[in-house]
């Protein structure tokens, strides 16, 4: 019966989704284990850079040291899991794509990892030192004694860096959704004002409350959005050209050679 077939199809999709989520969770757990081995070298590097070497960090609770190690391990696990998650997403939606769309979407997966690393680097080496300098300058100008806990320091860092790294995935997300014909450049241009407002709001939320920090984070995010619109236009033009070619072949099918 048709209803029964549709029901089974939905069940099959849910089962496939469940399987993909389990794979992702397994990779996260493996990444967390790897991250625990990497936590100490990463920590030693993070506290040795110029922005942190003059700050004396304190533990205010027995679990602060362990909690910091776990946070670093989770970031390592996230870095390892993001490209795998992108591949699992591709594997889940690929049966509904044409062959050319499947191969094109698969090529995006390595760039998920690259863009995330670029976002991490931008957040850590540009935004975080700027934010830390601003907050410590205000603290010293108020005549306050600086006593920083290790948990507060790393929470402050991750709260800034991770959202920026995730936002750097915007161009690939837009390209992927354009490839699936969910988005197109016309729709993105119509959404420009709303998107700008959302990006400015995000920049204000994740940066210290000063205009310079907001500006230095907002500009790259707006550039990312415009770059995303450009990439969407490239994908969309190729789709239109392919559709026109397919329509031409349908209208004028090639005649077999007559003898």
C-alpha cells in the first residue's frame, strides 16, 4: 500500500539519521580521548603566548585544573569531529542528490576543516588578544587588583574564539544549501539587511563592549556574508546553465545516424 511504503520510507530515513548521529558521537568520544592526551601541550602553548605569559592564573576550586583539561579536550574533539560531521551530513542527503551534485558536495568536506581552523586562528590571534587587552586595561584603570582564575580565563577565550570559528563556515553552508536549491543569490540579497543585523548582533554579543572590538569583528563577518553571496552566485549560474543544457537536449534529442 502507498501509505505503508511512505511510512517505511520515513522510518528508513530516521534509522539512517540515527546511524549517522551514532557515528558522530563515536568520533566525538575518540576525539575527546585524543584531546586529553593533547591537553597539556596545548595548555602549555596557550599560557606561553604574549597575551597570557604575564598573567598569573589561579585555581579557585579543586576541579578547575581538570575542568580546563576537559575544555581543551572538547575543543580538540570538536576540531576532529567537524569535518567528519560534514561528511556524515553529505552521506545522509547524498541519496537525494544527482551524481554531479554528490561529487560537488563531497569536495566541500575538506574546506569545512580548513575554514574552521582559519576561524580559530582569527579568533585566537586577532580577537582574543584585543578583547583581553581591553578588559585588563579597564581593570587597571579602575585600580583593581588582577586575580584571574584559570576557569574564567579559558571560558572567556572559548566564548570568543569558538563562535567566530563556527561563523567562518558560513560560505560553505551557503554553497551547500545553494547546491541543494534551498538558497539562491537572489534570496540572499533580499535577506541582506536582516543578515547584516544578525551578524552585527552576534559580533556585539561575543566581543567586549567597545566600538573598536565590535567593528573589527563585524567587518570580517560582513565580508564573509558577501563572499557567501558571491559563491552562491557562482553555483547558481552553473545550475542555470546545466538546466538550460538539459532542456535543450530534451527539446532537440540527438537523432540516430540514418543509413
